[in-house]
C-alpha cells in the first residue's frame, strides 16, 4: 500500500488529522474523546463510552463510522433483547433448508447503545464476538467482518432497571472514556450549528483495508524496555496485597488490573505516540492513556468511598510515582 514504512507513518499522521477535522464538523468540544476512540480503533480494541444522556455519544460513533468508511450497525439494548437479536438466527427456507440470517453484530462498527440495560445472558452474546471476532450459532462458526469494533455506551446516573456489566466483559473493553458536559463556549456553538437549516455531509477519509494496514504498522513500532517495565509496574501497583502494590491499592482497592491492562497500555501508547509524530512511545504516552485503560479495571472498597478516594483520584496518585 505504501512503498516505505516512513511513508506509511507519515500517511497515518495525515489521516488522523483529516479524520479529526472531519468529525469536528458535527462533534464540537469532545476532541479528547474522539482521539480516545481513534486510538482504540487503530489499536484494534473495543471502547466503552460513559456519559449522561444528550452528549452526542451515538452521533459521535455514527459520524466516526462515516469518516472511517466502514459499515455501521446500532443495537439498542433493552431488557427484552435476546442473544439471537444480536448474533442472528437460523430459519427454514422455502426448500426446507436451514439458512443463517446475520444479526446486526455483522458489521465493522457495532454501537451497543445502553449496554447495561439488557440482562447478562444477552450481554454475553457479545463476549465471543469481542474476543474471537466470530459468533457461534447452532454449532457453526461465522467470522465477523474485519476490522471489527464494539463501541458501547452507558448512562452512569440511571441505575434502575440496569444490569452492571460483569468484570470479565468490562476487561474486554480496551478503553473506558468519560464524556463530560461541553464548555459554555462549545455549547453556544452546538446550539447555533444545530438549530438552523444547515446540513453537513461527512466524507470518508480512509477505508477498511487502510485501517487494517495501519493497525499492523502500529504493531511493528518498537518500544524500549524501560517503557514496557513502567507499564507493567503501573498495572502491578494496582493489585492490593502483592509485592509491587502501591500503599493506596492496599488501603482502598478490592482488586486491581490484570495482564490485559499491561498489553493495552503498550499498544495504546504506540498509537498515541504515532499520532504525535513519534516513532516509539515513551513513558508520557503510557501516562496519557493510563486512565482510560485502568478506570474500569480497578474496584474500590467501602473505605475509599468513605475517605473520598474515587477511582480517578487513585489512578492520578499512582501516575505520580
């Protein structure tokens, strides 16, 4: 696709700039969240978006799929949703042969809207898809389109009638991104842009094959040993009552992050470095992605809540070491 890796690396930076500029036409004031989503996608990882209603989570994912030139399907998770509503089902056709009808999971980008509103049985239908990039129906394996990403949304303030995601499924999400309210100036712009007759058409800046190529390019970026050691030490510091545990972990955490967090820290740091024009990530790149990787992988105890130590505050303290 590109004659040299240097040319491909420059193209990746250029594409990142084009993509963010195009998405910014409809998504105002969420630059860091969009960057996090792109890091997740170019790392070949899934992402959980957490924010109150009305912050354009669905619009953001839809816009991103258009700009990336990939297929997009949205699944609205409800208490009566069944696993077959996600993966698909077999039907008996006119010739009395069983025929598999693909569900909405068969797309490049799957938006799992309000994923915590459906029971664990249905949530689990995504587990195989997220990990193995395939689904099993009636004993048959069906590979999913590549690249494949699950971008899930969750409302943090409304807990009635919800089913918290199991830790095993949370661990499969590379990033947990928090969306905050827009600033006053950004909200003024949003209102002006969206209450008139102006219509914005987004154009595709890349395609599936190029994204797959860039994912492989990212994997080939070198990482020096001290950066890998820092990432592993950071993850180890979250594990209470272990050799390298931070004192705050021993005091305030029930359990910490697993090895998957160390892997995600390094691959995400590679993408963060590449977007910044660096050929190899440093410790600052690891720190830049640490909160998004760790915040859904560590669990605080009751004492942390009593003493005012949130997950975010504990992560910030760990990053100071």
